[in-house]
């Protein structure tokens, strides 16, 4: 798979993640929470980190992934950005995976569907897969061979 294709998919997934987490952040920060809307996120036992809903952190993590994706797309040699992108993909997958587990197993919240963190986990799993492909593609680039030198007499 081409580098550009992987990056475009990562950018699309990060925009979807920003839309999801931005919507949930709006509901949690300026409305009554998201337990009564089409998607659930913690219900009455809202999960907070340093007093902020977890979706706020998710929004900024998706934003960072988006920015790193743009940098990797624009720069010819975006190897450092691609590896940092992979690091954030691992971090985001672990973060949303832990929160999904916490809501389903520890808090035992009953949802009508999947909790919002599970959707974030699905998006981050996709970002992780394409980040791995991106970094793997960069490492497998075969260097150009120099033509043999003709000895001069």
C-alpha cells in the first residue's frame, strides 16, 4: 500500500475521531452530558481525568494524529512524524481500550449499544493498523544502487 493512501485513511479516521470526541465533549462540557443522546459515554458515572471528561483528551489526541498525518503527507521524508504517529496510535488504542473495558466491566454500565469509547477504540485500531503499514513501508524502501564504477587508466 502506498504511503499516501495510508496517510489519507489515517487522516479520514482522525477527522471522524475528532467529530465523535468533539460532539461528546460539547455534550459533556456545555450540555447535560451524553447519557440521554444517541450514543452513551459513561452514563451517570461519568469518567473524569483531572476533572475533565475523557472525550476532551480524546479530541486532542485525534487532533495530534491529524497534524502528524498532515506533516507526514507534506514532508518528503516524514519518518520521524510517522513514528510519532505510530506512538500516538498505540497510546490512543490503549487509552480507548482501557476506557471501554472500564465502562463495561468495572462500572458495569448497561448500554443500548456500544459505549462511545468502543467507537473510539475502533477508530484508533484502524489508525494503528495503517500507522504500522506506514512505518513498515518506510523501512522496506530499497536504497538505489549506484552503478559500478569503471576503472580509469
